[in-house]
C-alpha cells in the first residue's frame, strides 16, 4: 500500500484531496493508499449530511475567524487543526474484500487501528459504530464514503485535543452513541497518549504501507485544487443543510 504524508495549509484542499484520491483509486488510476494529514490552522468540519445550525456555534466561528467546512464523508462534526491527526484509507474492494459491507469494513479497519495502538502500549476498544475509545473516552472518530470499486475511510486520532476550542465552536450533539450517555465534549473526549510520528509509524505498519512520500500525485492534487475552489470552499456546499 502507498503511504502519503501530506498536509495542505488550506482546509478546503485537505478535504478535497480525500475525494480526489477516492475517485482515482475507484477508477483504478491510483493504488490503495493511506494518507496522513494535520491542518496547521483550526477549522470546524461537518459530516456530509449534518445541519450546520444544529452542530456549530456559527457566530463564534465567524467572530474568531475559524472557517466552517463540510467533508464528503458522513459522521459527526469535529474541530480540526493542530493536535488532530487524520488518517485516510483508500481501499479497493478487490484487494480488501473485508471492506465490502459497511459494518464489516469498520470491524476490519478499526481492529487494525486498535492493533496498531496496542504496539504503542495503548489498550483501545471499539465503541459505538465507528469510534475508538480508551477507558470509555473517545480518542478516534471515523467515517466513510463508498464508491463502486473502492472506499474512503477517514479517521481522526486526537493526540492533543483543544477542549476549550471544542466547547466554544461545537454544539453538544443531539445524535450521540449510547456509550457517550449525557457526557459533554469535555468529559467524553480524551487524548491518545502517543506522538503523531509514533501513530503514523504504527498505522503504516498495521496496513503494510510502504515508505511515506510527502506529496500527492500531481493529477490528484490538481483535481483536489479544482474541487476545493468549485465545491469545498463554496457556500452552497458548506451551507447545503
């Protein structure tokens, strides 16, 4: 599996590159890939089907200049930025038949992530449908987008969550997993006790990835930059719900 370790300074380009790589892998133009990224500036990102007004304190984001974005995968609203390492898997179903069903793919991928964390001495467990937790507190949220021949599985690993900023910009969600109960963000989220470099190395090994490259394929980056301009930075997309 190819490994790309590339972060754009632009939130929209980071999100658009996920869609561009999924397109390319689905069409057989690029190999199965794991990508790591971490945006240098904070931004709020909604799941594709979420209502902005229900999830985000829009007035506070606007006052503080924190962009609000929307990604192409489902799942919950999160705060991105320093301290939130993202991993994205682009897997063809031909090479990874375990990913053919939604729930099967979560078992397959999250068990590998848990195994990677175990090599770092972290005893993590699957929680809810798509979370990873340590002692009942969330350290990783995950979501997917599925195409005919390939899937995009996107996850976060919160090694230094900014709980003050999360409280300020994100509303408490109405749709929450049973294991969360009534806990607010601050009591529900916990840092994963590892450095980003250690997490990347462990995940790359778990998914049998090659040595990382620090740039995406030129065609995929060009497609991502176009998608960023024409979709991810556009109000029609961000405020679609």
